[in-house]
């Protein structure tokens, strides 16, 4: 069972498919989610993130991240123009390109702690 979700929580099945859920060390609550969109549809990843952010009770989410190859950013932005995803800007979903992860991986590993280093290399996804 996922923290903050019950079997009756709408969207719980979708949330279980999110690639990485970061749990708080002390709270054991979901504080961040990472949906890796290497070859799968960006649409489905966004839906899972929305289910997490809007479907759980009082989740204290610090970050929602779409992780994808650098070249897929245009695809991500195209999906965000859909009316169905109009709440994305409110939820502060961020794009984390592979290139930034690869470039800064060693520094994050050595000096990073918590969400701060990840937020520093990602950027906010606001529909254009």
C-alpha cells in the first residue's frame, strides 16, 4: 500500500505505476515523484503524476518530475498544451532532462542531500 493512499483512493492504481516515488525519511510519506519517459508516452506519465498530486489526501509533495531525453522536451510541452492538463502549471511539474542528470550526477552524489540539487537542475514546465 502506498503512503496516503487506500484501495478506495481514486487513481491509486495509476500512481503505483510511477517509476520512482521518493519517501520522506521520517514521515514515510511521498514527497516527490519521478516519471521516466524514455520510450513510453508522455501523456500516460502526466496522467499518473496528476493522479498522485490530486488524488491523495494531504500529500506534501515537494516535487513532481518528468524525466526524459533532452530531445523529448518539445513532446512534453506539446502534451501540456492539451486542455486536460491545464492544472500542470498549478502543480509545478518540472522537467528533468537526461543531459542535466548525466552532467551533474557526480556532484549531486557527492554533495547533494534532499530535493534541492534535483530542483536546481530541473526546470518548471509551463505550457507555452
